[in-house]
């Protein structure tokens, strides 16, 4: 299941106040999901196609492209097709996802797979022209660390495009669980203003975001749960319950979810946030402390009214 979050991200430049992820558990979950991921990830494929389409609005001739959270590398392969002269770096936390990537045609030297954490990119500062990140940020409990790393590796004027889930994602599942117990079973993701604040604190320039609702339908609740498991979306919270969910509670949750059934099946809503921002000048892109980590932009702030937003 999508990992649980104990607190809405509302403190520390839009970052979660108490929630942390077990990065090792997260990597293991996606590592196991690699082989069957593509067959189950219908929404991820749809959002990736939309994010790729949005690149047409930017005049780009990138030399180096980073696919951040590349998964099975289909986005990276499409970026390679579009920008044939560019060096493509497909980076993901889970080696099993990278291993499941399709065979890369010659020349391989323009396509590199790297297993690493988005919070600590093994790339030189100001070495990347385009960062492409599709539905990866929801697996980062501190997106500010990711955005600061992106700001560090982007060349001045380089482009970041990303997608992430918003707070209405899986709201039907959340409501069903809330009728059963007080535990948190579904993530609470940051909204657009929170992501905008984190972007600007990271030193990225001219952020713009919009949101698109998506709705999938399933024959029953177990079918939704199986898909979440197949794509590796398990509970990876550091404080997650270690015991299995009891059969009785699961059946009560399913019964509550069934009350939301429509004629076409069981609905599952997703709120997809799309965003873009540019690499700032070298002086502005570096954190105030001159390095990575939490001491980011204590003396740097931009009002959230400066974040341009639109809702389709």
C-alpha cells in the first residue's frame, strides 16, 4: 500500500514535521517490484506521457539529462530518442527497477543507469541541463533535500520538470480506512503551495505548477490493493506497524470502500501535480551554508504569491 504519513507536511519549508521513511525498506519494496512493474503501472505511464509532452513548450538542446526516479527507464529511453545527442543518466533507488529496463540499443555510452538516492545525487554541481522526474517525489519524506540537490546539479538556466501526487490521492481508500481505525494507512502528500515553498527555498527559479485529477476504476477493492503492491507502493514509514493487518479490519475497510462503488466499478482518485522550475545563477543556487543538508536557506525566502499556479 502507499506508505503511511503521520503528519501533513506543514512545517520546515513544506516538509513533514515527524514522518520519516525507511529508505532501505523502500528500496527493497521497489526492488522486488521491478519485474512486474510495467504491467501494473498504468497511471504512471499516463502521467509520464503527459510530462514528456510538456517538454515541447521549452526550447531545449540539453547535453546531459537526468531522469530522476527513472524506474524501469521508459522515460529515459524516450528522452534519449528525443534528444539523440544528449547523455542520459537514469537514476533510481532500486536496482531491481533499473535491471528491468529494456535493452538499450547502441551506442550504450549515451545511456547510463545509476543506483542512488535522490537526496544525495552522485553528480557534479552544475553538470545537468534537464532534470526529468515522474512520480518520484511522493517517496521522499523531505522533498526539500531533493530540490536542493536538483538546484545544485542543474546548470544556470537548466530545467526541472516533475510530477508528484497531491493530497487528494487515494482519498476513497483513506476514507474507508478512517471508518475502521485511527491509524494512518494512506500517505498525506504536500499540496502545490507547500511544494512551491520548498522549490523556492531550494534556490530554483520561476516555479510554475498545475494539477490534474485522475480517476481509475477497479472491479473490487482487492484489485486496487494488488496493483498498489505490484508497483511497490508498500508501507515504508519508519514507524509503520510491524504486525499484519487483521482479517476483520481488512474486511470492514473493504465493506466501507464498497459504499463508494459506482456503476463502472470501485473508484480510486489521484491528484497529480505537474511542476517546472529553472536552475538559478550559481550564487543563488548554492545553499546558505555552502553545502548539502538541512541548513538550507534560512536567510532566503520568497512569498508564495510568487508561485504561478493553474488548475486545469
